[in-house]
C-alpha cells in the first residue's frame, strides 16, 4: 500500500528563508572579492557586480608589499591568541562557582547580580580611557585584551550549561575524594566542549572585528589591529605610512580595488576558523554521560 508523505510546509519555508538570509550574507563578500580581482579602470566605473572584470592580481601584489597591513594583521593575531585564552579561562573560573547552589557558594546571588549589572551599566568611555592610561597600558596589546577579559554574556551561557550537567557526575567525583578544582577540570570542562567552543568563537569574532578600541588606545598607527587599520583606509582614507615603492605601485591600481583586497584578506582568517568550531554546536557531549 502506497503511503503518501505529507509536505512539511513550515520546514520548507524555514529552509527557503534561511537560504535567502545566507545568500544575503554572502553577496557583499562575493562583491568585495570580485572588485579586488578587477582592473582599476573597470572598478572605477562601478560596473563590477559578482564576477571580476578584466581579472588582475595587482591589488594583492600591492597588499603583499604593504608592511603596515601585515603588521596590523600580526597584532590582531596576538589579540585573539591572548584575548581568547583569557576570556575562556576567566569565563570558566567565574561560571563554575556561580552555577552552584547557595549552600555550596554562600555569596552566589551577590556576585551574580554584580556581574549582571555590568551588562546594563558601564563606566563610560572617558573613565575607561583614564583607567587604561593610569595603568600604563596605552599602546600595548593589553589595552585591547584586559578591558573585555570577562565577557558576562558568555559567563551566563556557560553557567546555565554547567547547571544542566547531571549532579551524579560531580557527586561521584566527590565520593572518590575529588575537590572542586579536579571536578571542574576533569568533569565539567570535558563535557562542556560544545559550550566552550561557542564561547571561544564569540570571543575570537569579537576581538577580530573590534576596531574602535584600537583607535582610542593606540597613539601609534603602527600598533593598530587589522580592523582599526582598515577603518583608517576605508573611512579616513589615510595613507600617511605609505612608502615611495608602495606609492609607485599604487599608481597602477585603483583605491577601490586596493581597499577591497585588504577588506577581504582582513576577514579571511576568521572565516577559515569558523568551520572548525561550528561542528561543536550541533550535538552536546553531555547526552548519554549518565546511565541508568
């Protein structure tokens, strides 16, 4: 007997809608890539859409010789290395005690509200700048990392994930003589890899895309992270650090194609990292950890 399957129109609508959203996100990047591979004459006319015209690598040859671009790229790599590690470590250390009940952590409610208030109220730009200046952190990588060392939103995500972990896991560890420190790093952290991967991705993307703090905390343009550097050439159109050799090569390319090449290269590293962390979002590792 032939059974006709019902069409799930709601799921079909969701697939079509999400495909459209994904396409809208990809089109600007594809356009930037097409402009970067086009000749200066064609790019200046504004006729390049999603496919390069008069294909050329002149813009990427210019970027390859642009020392300021690679210096800012290196600073951003330093930033996500230190910033991601500090964010992840402090988020774990804060979320674990806050996930416990009042009987285990007496002042949990006080600290929870203290962290939550910082999500709503901030000290402001000028007081924050004065603190960074008085600590002697201007023009250092720590001015970009330490002000956002504890992302409260990530703490809330992780402590809620810790609360979903079955208590039988920690109780069995306590019965075997383990303390909180061993329980955290031997049990909670291994089964929380999906949540930690999500938090790490948030941290990396946040540090990589941040540009304003680089402008206000770095007096020397050579200390700019990549997004601050790109902001200066796209918005301010500043080429004050250009060498005579770079100025000569600049004459053969378009300002538009040069900016497009640097924008695409600036976004490429985080695009390459995302697929490796995305696989942890699909399925939690806690499922099936407790039997019976």
